[in-house]
C-alpha cells in the first residue's frame, strides 16, 4: 500500500481526476451551449462561478500575504496566465465548440499534451521519455479504437479550438515556471479572476452583457 502513497501515484490520481472532468466537460458544455446560445456569455458566466469559488479558497487559506510578496516578474507571469489561459482561449474554444461537434472539439483539445511536449523541450528543458511518448500515442490510439475519427471535420470551428489549445499549451509552460515559487491556489485564482474580468469587459464593450438577464433557469442549472 505504501507504493500508492508515493508522489508519482499522487500526481497520477490528480491527472486522472482532471481527465475525467475534462472528458465529461466537452459533452456537457455542448448541451449547455444549445440552451444559452451565446458561447462567450456562457463561458464568462461559467468562469465567474469558478472564480468566486477559487477566490473563496484564496481568502480562507490566507494567500493574500503571498500575493503581496511576489516580485513584479511573478505578477507579470500571473497576468499573462490570466490573459493567455483564463480569457482568450475560453472565448475561442467555446465559440469553436458552438460551431462543431463535441467529438471534434474533444479530439482537438486532447492534442494539448502534444503541444506541451513540444514546448517543454526548448522552454523548460524537459525531455520526452519513452513512457510519455507511449502515453501520447495511447491517447490518440484510444480514440481511434473506440470510435475512430468518423464524422470529425476541420473547419472554422475546429481552427478556433486548435488556437485555444495552443494558447493553453503556452499557458502551461508559463504556469510550470510560476508554480516553482507560487502556490497552486494563487495561480488558479489569478487565472480565473483576471480572465473572468477580461471576459466581462469584452461582453460590456460588445454590448452583450445584457444577455445575462435572458438566461433561463435551465441555463443557470
């Protein structure tokens, strides 16, 4: 039993849990988009809920002192994470998802691991191990084995999702460096709070903020 308490299995458990959430998310989101309609309004409202929850953790765990003690360079990186990871790609991804199938969106999003692997070598000095390479191959092989790529197309929606995926890959490289000095809850809070504020600003500038009043009870659910 001691083996399952090692850091490797702890990280593996977290990664698998995140994968389960991510796997369900694309299909649930596709359904939710059909109810709310405006993809950017949808992702803004969704992100605001997440931002409020994370801000609560940030305050409860007393991370304000940590934030005050950060250097300008670290603050700049947190701001970059908010822009590159917490706002622009969400707008791109959910707009793209409203234009294509959940399957296409999921398959393109799962290429994230490939882009991160390519960026990690020059920017983080990490090397792709044989085991990691096998894992990447299994991700795509599993999709082909389960349902193949039948029905997967590549148009404007898919290009938007691919652009969002590239933004998130870049964000992960930046986050990896920031997490060496900053706690995960502070990084996640900065990402979602700043990202949500930028998305709200975009809705306000484009005159779409009033759409909140039109969201039905089913949409909020």
